[in-house]
C-alpha cells in the first residue's frame, strides 16, 4: 500500500523479463528481477536496504534498455517504450531525492477524485533508498492552516460551514491534476516544504490488495482484517473521532506494519498478479499520479494513470461527478443507473439512485459536457429544480459546461434526476460519444438510446465509442 508507485515501476519491469529470455538475455534479466524483488521486499519489510542495490538496478536496466532498443521490430515498440519509461522513472527515484504526498481516499464517502481524504503519508527516497512512511491524519495539517480561501460553488453551500475551502475537501475537482495542485497548496503552506507531486490511492485498491494477500491478523487489536471488513474496521467508532484523535491513525499504522509482511510475500511470489492488479486499478482510476516533473507527467499520461480529463475532440462528452456532502459513509450502499437518450434536437440524461442506508445520501451532482450545450430543464423526482450552479470552466485548455445540483436520496429510498440538454450538434456529429468514469465508483450501468436503438453497457473506465 505504501510503495504503490514503486510497485508500478518495478513490477512493470518484471513483467517483460520473459521477452528477454527469448532474446538470450537470461542472466541479465534474472539479475535485474532478483535485484528489484530484493529492493522491494527489503523496503516493505522495513529492513536496512543494501546500498548497492539502486546502482545495480540502474546498471542492469540501462544494459537491457540499450540492447532492446537495438532491435527494430514493430511488435516490440510498446516494450521498448516501457523499457525507456522504466529507466527514466528509476533514475528519477534512485539517483535523486524524491518526496510525494500519498493521499488515502475513502470511496465510501465519495468525492470528485475518488473519496474523502481522511489520511495521508509521505513517499520519500533519500540517496535511492525508501524511507519508512507513517500514516497521518489529514486534520493535523488542516488545523495548522491560517487564512481563508474562498470555496467553489457546491462546496461553499454544502461543505464549508462558512470556513472557506480547507484541506480535507481540497480534492473537489474531478480533473486530478487540478485537485492535486490544490492539495499541495494547503500542505505546503503549513509545512513550508515542497513535494514533487501527489499520488491518490482509493479504498478499492487496498481491498483488492487484501484479496491478493489474504487475511491479515492484527495482534494489537486481536482482529483479522480482510477485503470484506477492512473499511468497517478502519472507520470503527468513526463518530467518536475528532481532529487530534489518534485512534484511526494508530489502527492504520498497526495494520500497515503487519500488512507489509504479507505484501513482501506477494511481491516475491506473485509479481504478475500484483502487476495485473495495479494495471486494473489505474484503469479504474483507483490509482492516480500527479507529478511536477514534466517527464514523469508525460509517462503518467501515456499509461493513463494521471487522472486527467480527456479533451473533447469531437461529438458529445459527458462526465457525471458525485460528491457526498452529507459527511457520512453512505456510498457503499448506494447504487445508480444512468439512461442517456440522444435525440435530434436534445439529449436527456436520467440518473436513478437506490439508497440502502438507514440514513440519507446527500449528493452534490455535477455534469461536465460540451461548452456550447444549453440546459433546458432539470428535475429531481419529477419536480423542476430552480436552484442550481452553471458556469463555463477551462480544464487542460479545454472549455466545458459545468452544471451542479443538490440531489439527495433519502434513507431506504430511491431518487431520480432528469437533465434535459440541447447540444447544438447534428445527429451525425452526435454519433461519437465519450463517457467519463468517476474515480471511486464501481462499474456504472448505462442504457444508451440513439436514433431509437438501445445499447446497454457497464462503464468501467473512460470510454469513447461510435453509435450506430
């Protein structure tokens, strides 16, 4: 959990070692694999790392990269690119001191980039060696922040309580680089030090890692933790937590101490499974990386792990974004289904929620779409909404129309939001559709209707498609 960036880098390198065996680089590949696994297992276990390992890893990786790039085969281009990228990342972290802020997002309390940021830790390297991280409470630096930052629409009305924009709600923007910059603004103002970037880990990723490691026993709590009960245990007595309380942080740090031992075994015994898990997490946006380093930014973008909103190149684009402003963990027991009907003169988006909680789900719903789109009407449970937010925003040099509505779902109840739009595009232009998947959500069921024809799909990641 604490070395996720290095897992992604190192396991990516391990994954293509089989190709080198075919290319008669068996000994070199095996040496690199052993060095990488030693580095990771020693780091995870909190052992003193052999100070010769970073130099050896870079030396072997450079040799492999040089040999691989001498081979002119089209089918090896992706492998050559991965090798080159891996070398760049390894040099950055093994030759230079790095410091990244890693935020832990609880998707049970959904926010734009994945979930509420209750905790964080620092991923740091010094002289090529990983430092031992400790989980910290987000409210500690927040309590030290002096000043008042104006909160954006939605957050101002439903979360700020008149105190302005604060660190725990800094991940308000669905475009991850924008939220990451806001997070760094608050942290760096308090700590008076700089970070190279931000890494976001969602609760879903930790639960998936627990599926891979199996059950973990915590002796201090006399409790076994698995993928089914981790979220519940981590937030046990949540109502009793207050800024400055150490109960949750103590639990997480004790869990980390034991969990590292199990992760160490997985890295050594199941590198392919770990790599597949990380790749899937990146696809779902359960792992997102923002870096101030331009080279690392390009690499993160190439592997779609940067959390950026893709630009609207043509056709229709829709990004539905939920934010739980009820200060509770309702989202695990909330289901949703989206109907999208594309007509010649207008479009209709219908969102249906089912709340299985004994308490309400208070959702601030946003929609990002083509900037020339006009909002015709919006109804919640059949009643027209008069109060909503609407503005044009620029994200990654792309203009978007941003719409925001308060759409609560009562306990043990259903709710329906209908958004009627006019996009100003022709039916031919509307054939191309881009749907964006929000970080922190599991697969969302969509029903698309275009020219009277229905199509069902599950939105697992950002999706670009052409409709018939």
